[in-house]
C-alpha cells in the first residue's frame, strides 16, 4: 500500500508540474517548430533539442530529491527556455549570462527559471523593441547571489540571493 501511495504521489506531482508548463509556451513552441522545419531545418533541430532539455528538466524537477537540484542543471533549463523564446522573438530578445564556468551549488529546483520566464513574458515581450535579460551569478563570502534583470517594462529589477550556509541549508531573499 505504501508503494502504491508513493507511486500515486509521484504521478500527482508530475501532473501538477506539467500543468505549470504554460500551454501557450508549449503550443507556440510546437508552431514555431512546424514553421522552422520547412524554412530553417537547422534552427528547427536546435529548437527541438532546447525544448527536450527544458521538458526534461521540468519533469525531473517534479521528482527531485528533497526539492533540491543543481545550479548547472537549472542554468541549462534557463538557457533552453531562453533559446526557444529567442527563436520566436528574434532580435527582440537578447540574453546575457555572467556566470563563472566552474560555478555549481545546490538550490531549490525551479528557483531561477520562473524568474527568467517572468522577465521575458512581462518585461521583454510587451516592449515594442524588445530588450535584454541578464542573468548574473556572483559569489560572496557567505553565499551565491543570482540576479535576473531586464530592461523591459516590468516593475524593476528582481533579485534572488541564494545563500549556502551550512551544507544543505539554503537562505533565499527576494529584493525588488
């Protein structure tokens, strides 16, 4: 009975996570893929890979041990999500990443990707000329600071400070 309950919980978690994938993003991506297959097959191939990476991360997040994951994996999902949007928006979206190549640490899954998604959806897409989303990672003596900023029409800079105190203990602070 415990195994059955555990399996049911895993299915419910996966269903909940899939419902969080915005349907318009899913359909726009598939429509873009359809158009690119004919017009730009190489771009379609890249977008299909990005979409697969994004979906894999999103589904894996549902079953992540203790709700924690790797910064590197989250960054891969962010890049995949941003690349898909860049293919759709063209020159209207510029993504900048200021991340040390060796940086990796544990953080709650789906911490950074939703902030980047918000910056693109509410900061860049509504802006006529588009804009830039910047993801910056800085190491301080006590924690990592992840900053996601956009120059769109949003309500300002959204900053997440993710601190690694004792191993496995995460401090999160949201500044506007």
